[in-house]
């Protein structure tokens, strides 16, 4: 059974940074394309970023240049580095593989 557990969310001021983590188990992490999606209050699910098993990455225009999506295959862990945070980045962040996603971690950007 694929399992994904996110952590690292919290309250941060605009302009600040956070690093989210996603611990993966139940599948071969190193060969999987992994993604982050988010859901802001009252809005639908928004794709944020994808990293493929070989390393290439894609980012939504809204986060390009501010977020990065590294992965550590030795630790079966996906990360999302959030820099230069804006209030509009406030959302529940989920990592995903295929059609599976975790329970999420909350990010609140507020002064």
C-alpha cells in the first residue's frame, strides 16, 4: 500500500521560507515521479510541482523561481523548499504519486 506522510508546515511571515517533507513507503520511490499539490481555503486543488525519477522538474508559474522540489532516494523522502512566501501561498500542501496523496501539511503565510 502506497503511503505518503507530509510534515513541515506552519505559520510563516511573508517573505519567509519553509521546507516541507514527504516520507514515502510501500512503493519503489526511486523510480516514481512525485508531485506536490496544494489546496487554498475555498479553492480547488492546484498542481505545484513534479519531479521525475531521472531528475527533471516542472513548476507551476505561480511558484516558479521561489519553490524547489528536491528528492532523497536514499531516504525515500520528497521535499518542497518554499522561499519568498506570499500570503497567496497559504494552503494545505499534499505530496502525491499517481492517484495517491497524503493527508497534507498546512502552510499559513501571514504577518
